[in-house]
């Protein structure tokens, strides 16, 4: 499923994002601020890939993207790419088994394994915070 913001001429605004995400907008803000607090040098930016994928929100440090936030209708996805060391740490962590399974099944590329976690309510937030911590540390 692609971003709900797919017009290159219209960079998403906070108001448009709030309207699109509804109740999950607060969770988006929580994860973005958590990432910035964990890595004060992190930079936030909107990025347009193509009409097929639309706009995505990136939180990056100087070397790489820490987390992508992908807006959908009334929810969003948190996306990560993990190298082998970070993946091994996740497999040994208390992160949910569903996330571990998705990571195990992800195709391995030179930059690592990519996963997307749907955020529809607060139940997954603890796991995503742990993924952010692992990504920053590795």
C-alpha cells in the first residue's frame, strides 16, 4: 500500500498529516520525538520517491536513516533497515515474535533487512522504541 500523500507538488503539512492519521497522529509525534531525544543530532525530512510510493518521512543521523514513517489512512508504518549485527540483537531481544518473524523473512540486501511495522494503536510502541534504540546503537 502506498502513501496517502502521493502528489509531488504537495509536501505534507502537519495539519494534513493530523487529519489523515487521526488518533495515530499522537503516536507519530511520540515516535519522532523519542528518536530525536535518543539521538539529538537526528534530522527530520519529508522525501518523495515516486507517484507509486508517494511521500515518506525520514529521521536520519549523519550516516543513515534511523527510521522511516509511512503515512496511511488512519494509521502509519514505521520502517527500518537493520544490518546483521542489529538483526541478531533483535532476535535475542524481548521484541514481539511477529517483528522477529518479519525480520527473519525479510530479504537480505547489502544494506540489511528491511521491515515495516503497522502502527494502528499504542500496543506496538514499546517494541518500536526498542527497534529505534537498537538502530541508533548499531
